[in-house]
């Protein structure tokens, strides 16, 4: 997944959760929008950070798998 798409997804989740918590707390709409915007920014930054770590780890795992030798079949002796 693209890092920008993860950042947008994080912002949407942060904004929606900010609105949800603000409405549940009974705050006025200007306060809800301000806090939701801050939550969107913070969650977008955290999602970008996590997405980069995840993508780098996935790339490293694929690189290690490519450089790993193919497993060989081991014949075990059959005891009578």
C-alpha cells in the first residue's frame, strides 16, 4: 500500500474519532472541529511513521527470502 494512502486513511480515522469523541462529550461544534483537525494531523503522522516501518520490514523480508538458498529434500533412512 502506498504511504500517502496510509497517511490519508490515518487522517480520516483521526478526524472521525475526534468528531465521535467530541459529540459524545457534548462539546460545541467549533471545539469539535478544532480537536478533530488536531487528531487528524497526529494520526496521519503516526500512520505515515508506522507505514514506513511496515513497508521497510516487508521489503527486507522479501529480500531475505530471495537470497535464501532453496530447501533441499532430506532423505531419512527407513528402519525395518
